């Protein structure tokens, strides 16, 4: 499992070569881990080592069947479906993951982003509202909020968000990257 964790770390550092190498090592050693950990390893292998995203998606389907109350395969399946352009499927999986884990802010942020991609602006706004109602914070809420305001041609809201970012360097970085 350590090699799989290293694969994820290297992937987040954009070192794809090392990520693939560690994913392959984890895959070679996967008989030494639990059944649930094998799902993590298999999905990393197909994602990072081979690039076979359809096989990665199949792992998430099997994972979901084996562990129906686990939101992790739903989140990962949604991310994979979004990457493959299956936005409606991604949105459905994020909604299902939120039902299983209503305090997981990442699913909300990603769902709002998918809704923006689908040009479902009211749905994106509703997701952001749910985050506020639940007093949950997500690092990309300012970015999603800004993109939503931009798509609605709401210059007043865009200005408000930029002004709020003036006192927060992290939000400034996120908005500048948008």
C-alpha cells in the first residue's frame, strides 16, 4: 500500500514517471493487502501506470458493488467520468457520494464544477448554497463562485469576490489561476 500512496504523492507533484513506477510496484505486490486496498491499487495502476481509464472505471464499479456504503468509489468514479466527458454520469455519482458522506466538501466542489461544465448554473448555485447552509468550506468555492458569476455576466459579484480575495493570499492565488 505504501507504493500506492507514493504513486499518489508523485501524481500530485506532477511527476508522472515516478507515479507510474510506484503504481506498477504496488500492483505487483497487491496480493499482500486487503481486498479493499486492492481496489485502491488497481485504480491507481490503470490511472497512473497504463492510462486505461475505462478499466479504471470498471474497478470503481466493482468497488462500489463490494462496498455499497463507501463513498470513495463514487467520488473516484465521478472524477473519472468527468475526465472522460461523461458529465451527467459524473454528476449522478457525485450526488450519490454526497448522500453517503454529506460532510465531504470535495464532492460538493466537484459537483458544482461539473454543473458549470454542463451550463447548469442554477444547479451549481444550489450546490454552493448547500455548502454555505452546512457551514462547510472548500478551497475552490471562490473559484467556482467566480466562474459562476462570470458565466452569468455578474460583474458586481465578480468584484465582490475579488475584493474579498484582497485580504486572503490563498484565495488570490486560486482566482488568479482561474
